[in-house]
C-alpha cells in the first residue's frame, strides 16, 4: 500500500512561485512513476506532469517552461516547482503514484494552490 502526503500549497500572487512536495511511503519508490495532477473548481482533474526513474519528466502544454518536476529516490520525494504562476493555476494539486508494480493508482490528499492578487 502506497501512501502519499503533499505539502507546500498556499496563496501566491500572479507571477510568483511555489514549490510542492510529495513524500511517499510503502513500496519501492524508485519503481513508481510519479505524477502531479490538479483540479480547478468546476473542472475535471488534469495531468500536470509525470516523472519516471531514469527518464525525463513530461508536462502538459499549459505548464511547459514554467513548472519543473523532480524526484529524490533516496528521500522518497517528488517535487513540483511552479514559477510564473497564473490565476488559472488555482486548483487543488494532487500527487499520484502508479505503485511499485506500475498497475496501481494511489493519490495524496491534495494541497490547495491559489494564485490571486
């Protein structure tokens, strides 16, 4: 059983930055593909980006060049660095893992990001 705990959300002004972290427990972290999703009010949850061990992260077109996903396998942590934030980035951000066998779907509790002046 994989458990994910996000942190780092908050209120930021447009153009500002935030860094989200997700700590995983359970399973072998290095085997897990880790993703960040977000869900804005009244909208469907959407994929922000994914990082696999040994591979380059991939991103949604809407965040390319502004968001960066990284992972630290020694600390079972994945981070989402968000720069030049726009109001449309306001959402609950979720950490996701496909589990140590690549067939699971594990979610964190979510962390609120609000971009507003």
